[in-house]
C-alpha cells in the first residue's frame, strides 16, 4: 500500500471530520498533533481507497449525461416534496447551479452571464495546471493568472463588439460570444453584457467532501427540523453555506456549518470565551438555532422562498406577510435581474436557486456522485453535564473515544476546560433523544425571542 497516498487521504478525512465515522480508532493523538504513520496502523483504509469517492476521477473527471440533468431537474423519481419543485422561471438558474455543484470541480472555472444564468460562455479547464504545478501554491498562482487573462480577454472582446458587432476577423472570445447569440434577432447590448460577465469555480469536489462530512449528521438534522416544523429539505442550506466544513470560519467571523455571526449566534447559542465553548461549531445545536430562525422568518415573510433568501440577505426589501401565506408568484419579481435597479443583488437572487440545486443534487447524489461508503448512522443522545468536569474526563468515564466525542461536540474548544453544569453534550446512544434536547432548548430560546437582526451572517460575495 502506498503510504503517502494513505496519509494524504487520511489528512483529508480528518480535515472534514469523518475519520471517526469510517474507521475504528485508537488513541487521542489526532487532535493534538498531525497524523503520523504510527497512528494509521490500526486502520484498514483499503475499502476507502477502492471506493469511488476516494478516486481522483470521481472528484475531478466525472462523466454525466445531459439527460441525467433533465431527469433530475424534472424530479423523475419523485424524491422532492412538491413545495420545492422548481418554478419554470427558475429552471435555467437552478440548472446552472446544479452543474456547478455536480459536474464542475474547483479545477474548472465557468465564464457566465450573471444576469442570465442560461448563458455560459465556456469552461476553463485548470486540470492541466494542477497536474504540472510543483505544489498547491504554484497552482493557485498559475490558475489565478489564467483566470485573470481569460476574463480580460472577454471584457476586451465585448468592448470591440460594442464598436463593431460584425468583425471580419473575430478573435477567439469574439467568436464564442457571437456564436452564443447567433440567430437571435435582438439581445442585450454588448456593453451591458460586458458588465455582467463573471466567473465561478465549480464545487463538485467540495460537495463530495461536504456530503461525506455531513453523512453522520444529516439524518439527525432532519429529525430536528421535522420536530420544529421546518421542512427537512432546508437542512441542505448548511451545504450551501459551508460545504459542511466543521471548521468553517469566514473572514468576518461567521462560524460553523450554518455560518452564524457572533451577534446572532449569541441570541440562540452559547458562545463563551471563558468556558471555551462555541455552539455555532456544533452541527446539531446550531441546527436547532437555524430551524428556529427559519421558522420565524417563514411566519414573518409568508413562504419558504423568502425564508431561505432572508437567511443570506436579511429582511431588507423583502415583502412582509406577517402570518399570511403567499405564493411563489407573489415573490417571482424578486428574481428579476434586468430592471434598472434590481431589488436584490446577484448573490441574494441566486441564493434560493443554489439551495434548490443542492436539494436536488443531494436527493439524486447516487446519480451524480455514486454510493457513499458509510455504515448505518448510529443513534445519539444529548446528555446534560451534572457536575463540573472536563470533556476529557467525561468521554473517558463514559467510554466514548475522544475522536468520536470531538466529532460530535465540536463546540467544546478545550477538552481540558471544566464544562458548566447543565451544558449538553452529544454521545453515541442506544436511542435518539433529540426531542428532549429540542424541547429544552426552545424553552431557553423563548426567553430570548425577538426579531432576528437584519443580517444573520455575512452575505456571500
């Protein structure tokens, strides 16, 4: 077995917090120092290395037929609840994001029109650079240079076409643009198209890693959402927000898989520097907070479309129904991009379409990504701490390996710090008791119930 290959994949597994759910584990070293070969002696990684998910081809070189996309977008196997069927007006945008999440990897860059996601000019393939670059730093430098050069070429092509729409000897980018609009009697002016041309990296490999990381948690998160009368499909927002990176922290301080900012996080969760606790980092506890917020926004705004948009955008410029349900038709104008001043910016307009694309990608993940190599998800129990003791002491006393304890309790930042009495920890159990935890948490939240802040977390760029 190739040790370098094993260690590389093991590092990936630890980084997304999945190694404890795949393999038997021995010792606590993985959380105090880098993984070494001696740590791997007890682990049999051969099933993972043979699996489709561990292959370079599955991450970066997928082959997906166009008919598969059509079938999924039309929900041919009836896996999506009617509430989240794709409105016809949004299908081009959802189709775009579905390709970004399932077909294109971070080694692919898509050049597109931000005002019409049905217009994709080309895909820039960075895989040759990734193969030739000496290391990741060199690859990032070279790929940025290639992207910048390509975007500048497109901007120049639009400028030239605005001056002369029918050039005798068009350059490469001009040919692509002309071909894109060939046969149309009228299209937007080239200067307008120039301002809306953008690029985005694909996300296939990040989504695959996110699904691996989320696999132990999503069934529990869906239980929480159902318990709190929130559609379980909305748990997929965590994949949109963070690719389910358990350690995700944004530049402005948003944290965890749900990307809560500190101010809004403190309204629903424990964030205590002295006790070294940040419940934003717990996928399950932060899910309760996200469900509470989404439910409140649904009741205030009138439908789940607006509730989802508000998670990214806040409440500004969104119509309030204050308890009255409204239809998608009453909110369709929010997705209009061609007015003089669109109500929502590009990121906020795209957010609901990103969400729908992720819902469909996850529901049909076997079609896009193959079978996740996991054993059945184990039941978990929420247990309140009854006396001051450290996480290390608690996990050893209850015969829970520290790796698994850390996976389930990422909100405990220092395992040597005494935990406050009444603090809830998550441990493997014989039966799930999520209902007990949710009920207790909601009682605590009622004391803090007030309107959410206009911005829940950092808006995506």
